[in-house]
């Protein structure tokens, strides 16, 4: 499962909402037969990395991001 653009409203941050969302998504992924879950975040987004790590994720070294832009 690809976790994309997960966010928590500023007024709700620090209350475990992000952790609960990620945990629920991981459970859903397992139920649906996914072999894993992944996402990307900015290297300086410490809050996201802490949230993901608290749910059992491994934080891997930054990898290059590749994109094509067509005008």
C-alpha cells in the first residue's frame, strides 16, 4: 500500500491522531493482502518520521526522487 499525503489538522496534532490513522491503514493493508506499505517524506519532517516509526516503520536513508516535467 502506498500512503500518500497523510496530514493532521494543526489543532489536532500531538494527540495520536496520525499514529491512529497510520495504524488503521496498516491494518487495512494487511486485511487486503498487501505485502507492505510505503511512503516518502522530507528529511526534515521529523514529526512525520516519528509518527511512522512509532507504528513500526523503518526510516530508510533518503533516496533520489525522480520526476519528469513536460511543458
